[in-house]
C-alpha cells in the first residue's frame, strides 16, 4: 500500500454528463477509479474543482468554439457522432478543465504532491475550434496554457499514453516550442493522426514525438519506449512541468482499443515517469482521458498512481518490442543525438 497522500480532483457534477444510452464514456467510470484509489491508498484527499473561466478556455480554444459549447448548457446538443451533451454536460466540462488547472497549480506549489484529476468529459481530442471524440474542452491543454501564462519562461511536457492519438493537444501546441507533446497510441486507429512524420510546426520543430503502435502491442512496447525514448526526450527538453493525459484504453481489457497493456504494465510505465520526475525535480499532474473497462480503470489507475509515487513494485527486463516499434525508438534516439 502506498503511504503517499493522493489528492483526487472529483465532483458529483461530473456524473451529470450523459453523452447517450450505451455510450462507452459513461458516468460509472469515475466511481470505478475512486474505488480503486480508496483501496490502494491509505490517505485520499478529495478536492473539489472550480469551473474554468472563459479566459482560461480562450488560451487554447477559439471564441466561436467556446461560445458554441457554452450555448449547449442545459441542453442536449450533438456535436458529432461520438460527442453529445446532456443538460449537465457543459458544467461538467467547465469543471474538468478547471480541475486540471487546480491540480496543475497545486503541483507547481508543492512539487512532491500526488494529484489525479478524476474528471470527465475527457479532453485530448478537442481541437481549438472543434468538439470531437467524446471531448468538449481540451483539459490538459487548458492546464498547460494556464501554467505558461503564469510563467512565460516555463517549458511543459505532456505525455499521452491513451490508445487514441491526442489530435487536439498536438494541434493546439503544434507551433509552440515551450510545449513537448509525446504520444503512444494505436495506429491505424481513430482519429487517424499521430504519424511519426508529425514532429511540430515551423516554429517548434521536434516538439511533437509520436509512437504509433500496431494492434497487439503491450507491456514490452510501452516499457521499452518509456525507458529508452521518453525519458531521454524529457531530459533533452528539460521541462519545468509534466502533465499526463492519462488514458487507460490501451489496457488489454478495454472494449474499444486493440493494445494489450496490463495493469502491471501501466504501473511500471508510470513508475518510470515518476522516477524521472523525482530525479529531475519536476512536478507532475495527471488527468483522466480514456479507458472504458470499469475493471481496468479500477486496477490500472491506482497502479499507475502508485508508480508515480514510487510505490509500485519494480519490473525487470521485458520482451523486446516488435521490430516496427524498435525502429521508431531508434529513430527518436538518433533525433535526440543519443
């Protein structure tokens, strides 16, 4: 059992977001996360979020997009085939983005603290001017932009291990050299972005690092990538803040994805990130993205947070990654000059 205090951003109003009958992004996801965390941690502090302000949202979203989403307050509005609101959805989305800021502010003030945003709707597919892929506002992007507004010299790294590529986060920071975006995701898969050739805009070359993974990839690929590519990339970038878009739909039990990461694999993956962050003195805030198996969420989220806190059992060598992934890792290492 981890003895670290877990600060959990949570609010019953997140449960009022109902994207429709049978939708995989259902309210029951959050209680599953909470059950797992309460069983795994001796000390869980529940922290209520506050709503993101329009100014917070406008750092990453267009005025038109913010206006369209806010206009859906109290209504059912269909943004696309996957993304719809219920009367409580807009309030939940504002609290999700605001909760990401609360956690980010907290870890900047107390870098050793452990914070997880148990929030919904998720955010990493939301683009500057478009809601999509279950997402209304881009929570991690709102948090990163808030931090940059507080300190324009700050460098922020975002790690996104969700089975789906975070097209919205990548697009929002495409030309921002102060933000490093690293994604591990299944490909080809929704939303169709995230190729290895996508490396950042003209003003920020190398600020995007994508690891597209074939269906069936799992622990071996995730652990090899984080040990031999992600950690060196973080060291080369030297961020002052690390945010994690924590999607758990790469879990082998997930009904939507085709990757095979286990609960132990997630714990080990996050343990590598936590060890790097502690050694570098970099604060970490983590925000829930995907993950649609309640069983997987209940086990993998607390294992991952224990990993971040340095309380997950060490995992030794694993099988080598599949050749395509090994080749991509070698390419990234060459780009980093390693």
